[in-house]
C-alpha cells in the first residue's frame, strides 16, 4: 500500500507542479496534462486503499491474493499526460 500512496503523491505533485511552473506550451494542453496527472494521483490513492482492503480480506480467508490491472490503467494515463506535454512543448 505504501508504494501506491507514494506513487499517488508523486502524481499529484507532478500535476500541480506542471500547472504551477508554466512551461512554454499552450495553457490548454498544460492544463489537460496536469488534470490527467492529478486524476491519476487520486485514482491511485483510491486503488491503494481498495487493494489493501482486498488483500487483507484474502489473507484472513486464506485465499490467493487478488490480481489487478490498475498498473495498465496507470501506465496509459501517465503516457497520455506525457504525450500531451510533449505535443504542447513542440507547439509552444
């Protein structure tokens, strides 16, 4: 859970920082990339708690730990934010 929480904080700070530092790119694209990162950070924090809860339940019931495809979703979100930022830097 701690790794997911650290990832969540990193994504939130990245989104806030991206908007705050004002890179030389169109403001709309900077805002879109920042929102993607912030939403990814919020989703990661929620996923951390849900994952912890599901793992606790599995351990108590002595059943296999649940899997997750969230890392794929997170990868797509971070790649999207990176692509938007890259396009914005080329346009800026």
